[in-house]
DNA sequence: AATTATTGATACGGCCTAGTATCAATAACG
DNA sequence: CGTTATTGATACTAGGCCGTATCAATAATT
């Protein structure tokens, strides 16, 4: 479509610019998740995006700014629930059937996915370098998920307990690279257990 | 005691070697926790330990081996409960009063401390580079903690639930650098809540 | 059609770091 | 006491990477 043939120089049209920027962010996203910030060179990002480093710098600034742009795009995907195909996207908070267990199933599938865990790991690793980015991630991810559970009818305390139990030790092990992504049926079992325990643990409003 | 005056050369006595190696591990431990693996140079470790890089290499090998040595020493501290003064050390599993809540209080104080959280963050960051080290950390930390709860009278399921709730979202936020270490009273409240919920959530054996 | 902005290709400067080498000094060991 | 291992101090090699510069090419813009 707006795909510019490789090796082509000259001034790009605005549509081509958007497509090129998206390619850069895609390439950076992939490399960051599989190697981490320090191990990704901008040469590698530029090569995978089919772009030279100069274009990369004029479009995003420096390496840290590129990281921020990548993560913030992911945040805008989470909660959108559109056809972006992002594995860590959360369903819209105002879904038709606000059932707590179904909401928990959706959250578990999203946040326990390979991509979401890799992003979580990246944010923990870079929290020292980018504190505000870590805060944004927390709000767009774990906090938003708990808010969805509140929308589904839980109290804030119940939502926090249910969310904690939903991820549980599995999430800790996954952050350490010790476990694979759970199956959908496993996620459903976890979600049901987490919601039931949370309801029993906190008094009704 | 066996402290060699700085700038002194020549063959060291075995006691001096041990003291020197401990100084190196201390220096590496401090720098790793406050800066992370990639941001710590071996020159910085050598300088803080009062040693030259050559000594560092002949004593430990390369940079990755030094990381492993540092983390493994921390593992040997955890569970020892002696006078090492390590903040993430767990009390001995066969303590006199195996009360679940008191055990949970001890675990919470240990694993929610600044040092333990920093180590946890380091292990998550380096899990890709050192999978076996991440596995060892998990066994010596979270798994050992749950085992202590089992020793204190909980079932394995109850222990996992109690441990998960004890750390909870606070631990997630601390990994992201968003929260400070909790007060002892706060830890006690968390421990009591976590154990009570875990007991209620799982059937008695 | 002329101008101007932007890119590709490439190279380079500057900086940092891992790891090694050299040499003199010095103390443990036999 | 002589030998030998080990260290301090320092310099060095090799490599990687960030960020910038140069120059020709090319297409959007006017």
C-alpha cells in the first residue's frame, strides 16, 4: 500500500512517513522484547526496519526516547481492544457483559501472554532509568486491569485480591523465565478461583 | 584483623585471600543492586574492593562468573539465619515456634526489603542471560519461603496462596520502583490477612 | 521546472568496557 | 635463605555502540 520500495531516497509523503515510523516502532518492539534495552543496538533496529540510523534519530530523538515511544504505543493499544492484534491488549472496560470471572479470564489471557510478560520484564529492568515510564506502565497494565474488575462489580479490595491471585506465582515464575504461557483452560480455572477467593476474603459493600 | 594494608603487594596468606574475595563480592553486590549488571564495570568493582582487575579475574573468571558468585553467596545466606546481617535472609525453617503468621511476618520483612527487591529485579533482568541462576534464585527465595509456611503447618496450596497475597501488588509496585519498603506493622497486617485468607480459601487436609 | 527537504549509504569520532600484558615489588613457602 | 607465586599499578588491545557528518540521489512542494 504505502510501502516504499527499499533503497528509495528522497522526500517521503506523509502516509509513507507514518508507515515508516510504524515499521521502526515494530522493529524496536520486537528487538526490545527479545533482547532487552541494553542489548539492542540502534543499528539492529534500523536494519530490521529497513531504515538508516539517521532517519531513526530525526524521527524519534535518541535511544531512550525510542524506548519511551515504543512502550507508550503499547499502552495506547492496551485498553483499545481494536484490531491491532496486540496480545497484551485488554478488552474495553465497558464491555457488554461485565461478569467478574469473564473479565478475569480476559485479563489473565492478556497479562500472562508472552508479549505482556516480556514487556513487564522490560519495565522492571528499566524502572531505574525511566521511573515515569514504569509508573505509566503500571497504570495502563495492572491498575487498569483492577479497574476493569471494579467495573465488573467487585470492590477495589476484592479487585486487588482477585488480580493478585489471578497472576499469582505463575506470573513470578514467568518473569524469571521458568514457565511457559498457560493454556486457556488453565487461565479459566485460575480466574474462577481468584474471583471466588476474593469475594470470600472481603466483606460485601 | 586479616585486613591487608592498601597498596601492599606480594603473595597473600589464605586468610587474606578469603578476606579479599569477600571484599570483592561485597563491592560487586552493592554495585549490582544499585546499578544493574550492564551498568556495572569491572573497573568500578575493582576500585571499590581496593583491588586491581587482574586479581578480580584470576579470582572469579569473567564478569558473568562474578555475577553468579555474588548471587550464589546471597543464596547461601538466605535460610542460614546467622549473624550475616543480610536483609533478605530467611529464618531457619525449623524455628522453635512454627506459627504461620509469625513465619509470614518474617518472610514478608525479608522479601519486601530493599535488598531483596533489588535482587529480585536483578534476577528478572538477567533471567535471559542466566536461566539456571534465575531458577536457583526462585528455589532459594520464593519456593523456600513457601516451604517455610508448609513447615509452619500450612498445606502447599495454602502456602502458595498466603505467600502470593503476602507480597501482593505491593511487591509488583516495588519491583517497578513505585513504592518504599513497608513498615513492620504494615507487614504484620499483611501477613495476618494473607494467612487467614489462605486458610479460608483451601479445604483443610 | 526550480527549489528544498529528506533519505540512503557510509564512514567516522568519541567514549566506554572486557579482558590481557608488562614490570617491579613483596611476601608466603620450602 | 632462596625460590616462586601473587599482587599493584598501568598501559594496552580489541571491539561495540551512540550519535553525527558527508555526499549524492530523489521526490515532494512551490
